[in-house]
C-alpha cells in the first residue's frame, strides 16, 4: 500500500527555520516525483515545487523559488520542505503528494508562524 | 508561465442536477490535466487524470473532457456527498499550477 507520512504540526516564531518531512512507503521512492502543495487558511491549493528523488532534479514554482528548499534523502525514502527564515504569511497546511497526477497525498503538516 | 482559470468560483445546485465546471489554460496543455476534489478539512482526492480518465474508485457520475486550452468537469447527478471544492491542475511542463477552485454547494 502506497503511503506518504508527514511530520507533525509545527509552531514557530518569525525568523526561525523549519524543516518538515514526507516519508514514502509501499512503492519505489526514487522513481516518482514528490511535490509540495501549500494551502493557506480558507484558500486554495498552491503548487510549490517537486523533486525526483532518483537524481534530485528539483523544480520550483516561480512564486516559491528562493523562499523554500525542497530536498530528498533516498536512503530513507523521505522528502523535505524547509525554510531558513519563516514569516507569519507561511502559516498554512502543507501537503506532499506523489506526482505528476497526485493520486497519493500525505495527511498534511500544519505550520503556524506567530510571535 | 501558463495560468489556469476555473469558472465559476462557486455554485449552488439541487440534488440530481447536472453540474459543469470549466478550466481554461492560458496556453495549450494537450490533455495534461487533472481534477481534484477536496472536502472541508480533508486531503485532496484525485478524480480524473489525463483530462478524461476516471481514477479508480471514483463514481461514474464524474466525467472530464477537453484538450488544448478548454476543459470541463461534469457531475451528471449531484449528490449531497459531492459538496466540496474542485480544483483543476495542469501537469504538462512545470510549474504544475492549480486552478483557483470551484466551491460546490447544495441548494
């Protein structure tokens, strides 16, 4: 059974760093793109970027380029989304999904940034 | 980048009604389009991929059509459990942009 297990909810202060994770299981992790999707409170889905764990090819939406970093550790079948300096506007639910057609999604990680 | 525009942004229809949602790409994307359903507080769910292929387990009242720049998602007979927000997503070249969503409610 394909599963994407995301790390738990996080609360941080503005300016702090953060790295959230998405662990894949039940399939060949290195052979599928993993993407990240943001959903701000009461808003729609925003595609952030993707990574191909097999060769670490990474693509970003122009809206998120330079704002976040997507990485993957294929040895532990885990993808990551990280921020070096969080802003209050990063408060959102973040989903990982196996792409391109996102048949499988993680359960979401709620990130709250508040002073 | 290619923009995806959905219409309407929301609709209210009666149980049993036929509902159509439109998604327009600013440039041609062949049939590289998916539709998702997101119920309140839930994870999005893939309904249709490659513009018209029904994902396994999705009720047959859902259908998709289109190619190039214009796509539609149709619910042939709206059911109470279909209350949700629906999103299209282009899956041709990156970025794989989502439409802004269409909220479907029961009248």
